[in-house]
C-alpha cells in the first residue's frame, strides 16, 4: 500500500522534480495537493502561491492567475509572484494583460534583465499579432 503525504508542498516538489511532464502519476499527485489545499483553510499567502504553482504545473493557467492575483493583494510589490502571474497570463493566452503586468514588474525592478527581456518579448509578440 502506498503512503501519500498530506503536505502539499512536498507533493508539489516531488511531482515537479521527479516525474515526467505529462504523466498520469504527476497529474494525480498535483491534484491531491490541490485537494489538501482546498480542505485547509489557508489564508497564508505562501499556500496561495503554492496553489498557483500547482495550477501552473497542471496546465490550468486561468486558475493559477486567480491564485497569483489573490497573493498580490497583500503584497502588490512582490516581483516573484508578479513574474509568475505574467507567465500564467501568457500561458492563458492573455498577452495584453501579461504586457501590463510585465510593465509593472519592470517598473518595480528596473535593473532586472530577466524582467526587461520578458517585457520586450511580450511587446514583440503583440506587435507581430497586430501586424498580421
């Protein structure tokens, strides 16, 4: 009989580190982590971000965006969470929203090359879509 831990962080780390990207086992473990979070009354910001990370790993970007937005309410200037939000918005096909969030990200961390490059890539993508 298998023993599945009840720690959503442990489940997430295991699934995203050791299991293939598209496997039934990975999906089952990540869904279990979401169930545990749903059963827990968590007002802790870290758990909301974890939920977004799990939703991203499950390829549920719209739900991930909801979680990251929720986490940004209490700390709107957190660049790591805003970066995750930008990525989730892109995965959800919401390029214009991702661009706006990326601008906020660069405004908050103007010397971060990763954020600047991300903003340029999104801007280029928008330009290509408008040009076609």
